């Protein structure tokens, strides 16, 4: 009797281990695909919505920035050795739980290229509309940062129009973009610093080499 | 009972939702739209058919005293397999249904069919029984989901009825689930009484 | 402060029956009378808290270190089933009076999805406090489990009171039994929606 129960447990665990090993790779691929699609959505488009290079987002391991106790993963789009845009992953607390966005920001800090929801637990039919409401989503596409305030306004003057009956979600969404923008500032600032640091190191090695030569 | 009868009885006569009142939790929780209801129904159908088949094959070898734990282990195995498959191939639906996929383990329909049917019938009959009950469950969930979607967000399977505004939001949220199911049961009872 | 948020949100805002739809079957099944409803609530509170303790430790110290998270569902349900059996045996020996009161409800609890639901929730879901979210530690998980069970009891006892009155009224034939009960729960859930946003 005990043997039967034990045997069943052992057999089932073995089966599960096998299925787990088999599906592990497809699951990882699917997750990578989701990330790739999101980055593709926010990076590879011009402000007018035309594709720059469809499907050429090649993802390597993301860089990570730590800021205010949160970590932001980000991907850089490089053209002619210069960063042209950043895709920054930003998580805030929405109405039902964590809300994770991918936010694309142009390197000149003029445009939010686009946003894409990676994960959310908002109320179906209300806050969950942040993934389907055309009117709400379209205002993030090519949003002019110089002329638009990142705040939910009623009535809308120069800010963001909320999803009907889902103000909390809309506010959380907006603050996720604002956080991504703050992270962007820090990334850009950090890069100039690290470039200077590299130059300093380079100069130092040159000096050492010269000294060696002098001897 | 004929093979055909096995498949069709779950739709009306032994409908798991409206007549047997089984599996209420996923019925209420996942029917925010017709599509979600349909997905949850099919997920349950998958587990039901496989566990029915496995249990009817195993039943003669399982001592009576431990049969419930053994059945639960078998069901839990299929549920976990389903979790992996959904994560790999339909991640969106998996994210929407969330907690209610692992909770298929404690869905009384699955253990109920194992106890009431699968352990004393052949593998083929058990599979058909699983399909029948699973289809009945899927239909009820889809209907409830469709009703809530139409009332709550004025759309059908995600297709927005043109020229309409917002629906009665309460129907997408928790209270609407109870009320919609209550009234659907009333209609079902009326329909059965007329027959 | 965080503990207060956990308690208020588990009892009122995210009430396990009226907002999360867990444990509906026994909720509809044994809420006919106030006395059975109270007994069932007490048994559920006991088992949910105990099961959360055991499954949390099992997950933390056995499954995660050995990378066996994929056995979560199967391990949790087995542990819960075994636990319920054990509670039943121990209770019979130690406190026959308590066993008399709770005994008949215990076998029903294994298939109460509230127990497995809470056990899975505390080890997989991040909880939100203000504008940050994190996983619960063991103490917080236990408080959450117990508060959830209190919420279950609250919903159960309120509903049992309503149903006792309902039984005395003349209800149309097609509405008799479960349909009118469901509609009543719906109205109760509507009332609980008023708590949304306070946590």
C-alpha cells in the first residue's frame, strides 16, 4: 500500500522532471521572444511610426542601472557607433500589483519613441485596457518630451489622457515612464563619466610607458 | 450508455456548472471575457481527459486505502505538465489565468470524475467521459464569459461592438460574476422545467 | 504599518471569497446555517495557517535549494492532504470536543482551493506596499494566511446570516437554492467593492 503510493509519487516526479527538461528551452525561448518583441516595439520605430529596420533587434544581455533601490535593465540601439535610442525596463506598482513597461527613449531626450507592457496584474476590463486601449496607447508613440508633461491631467492640457475609469493605472503607467526617463538621464550621465574615466586610465598607462622608456 | 451519449450528457443533463454545481471557483474567476472562459475550459478539458485515462488504467492496481492520494498525485502531474506547456506556447493566456491553472488540481470536477466514473470503466469510455464533461464545462464557461463580456465591456470575443461606449463595469468585476451566473442558472432551470 | 496593510487588504479589500473567488464550493455548501458556517470558518482558519507554515518552509528549504520548484503543485497538495489527515487524527486524540465541532469539516478542506491557493500565492506573488513590492517573509506570510482566513470567516458568517433570512422568504421557483444565493453573494461582493482603495 505504502509502496504503491511511494511508487506513484516517484514515477510522477520522474515524469515531471522529464517534461520540465523538455519544455525548459521552449519556455526560455518564448520569454526571450516576448522581450525581443517589446524592445522591437519601442526601439525600431521613428516618431511618425514608420519602421526603421523591422525585426533587427538583436538582444544581448541587458545593462543594468541601480537607482533609488530599484534596478533598471536597459538595451541600447547603436547606429554608426553612436547610441541613438534606449529601451528601458521600468517597474512600478499599479492598481492590482506590479506593472512592468518597456520604454523607448531617443538618445537626444526629445522623444518617448513608444511603450510596451511586459507584465501587469490590472483589473480585466478596466486597468488592463492599458494593453489594448488605442487612444491611451497611441499618445505614447512619439511623445514629445519638450512640450508634454508626464502627468495625468483632467481635462488634458499638455499632459496625459487617462484610460476611462482607470486613473490609478494611468497614473502608475505615467510614473513608470517618468522613472524610465530619470533612469535614462542617469545612464547618459554615467556614460560620459565612464568615458572620461577610460581616457584617464589610458593617459596614465601612456605616462607609465613613457616613464619606462625614459629609464 | 452509448458512446455518443457519454460525450453529450455533459452539455445539458449533467452539466458540471449549472446542474452539478462543481468547479465554481474557476467558473467565476476566469470568465471576465469569452476568450478567457474558453481557455480555462479547454485547460480543464485537457487535464480531465488525460487524468481520466490514466486513472482508469491504474485503478485495478491501486489499493483501496490509498486511492485518493494516488489520484491526486496523478492529477497534479498532468496539471504541472499543462503549466509547462502553457508557459512555453501560450504565455499570454497563462499570465491571464494565473493561479487558477495550478488550482485545477483541487477542481472537484476532475477528482469527482475519477471517483465516480474512471475507476470503474474502460480507458476509452473514461476518455469519452472526460471529453463530454470537459466540453460541458467549456461551454458553460464560454457562455458565462460571453455574457459578462457583452454586458461589461460591450464586446464579443474581444471584438468591440461598434458605436458603443463603456459597458456596465461591475459585470467584469467580482460582483458581476456571481450575479451573471445566478441569472444564467435561473434561465437554465426554466429551460429544463419546460422540457 | 506593512502588517496592518496585509491584514486590512486580506480581510476586506482582497477578500478571498468575494474578490478572489477561492473556496466557493464549501462557501455555498455549508453556509445554510450560522452554526455550521462558524465551525467551517474555524476549521479553515486553522488549516490555512498551518498549511501555509508547512508549505512555505517546504518551498524555502527543500524545493528552492534543490531547484525543484517544478514539483510545487504536486508537493503542496500532497502536504496539505497529509496535514489534514494528521490534524484529524491528532484532534481526535487530544481534544474530542474540538474534534466534534470541526471534525466533519476537515475532510472537505483538502479540496478547498482556498488552502492551496493561499499556499501558492505566498510563495509566488509579490505583495505591494505603497509604491514598492516584495515577497513576504515567513512571519508576514503567516499573518497574511490567518487574515485571509478571517476574511473567509467574515464573508461566510455574513452570508449565512443572510441565507437564514432568505430561507423564510417566498422565492420564485427557478431562483430557489443556489441561483438566489449567488445573486445575494453578488450584492455582498458589490458592498465589499467599497473597500477598494483603502489599503
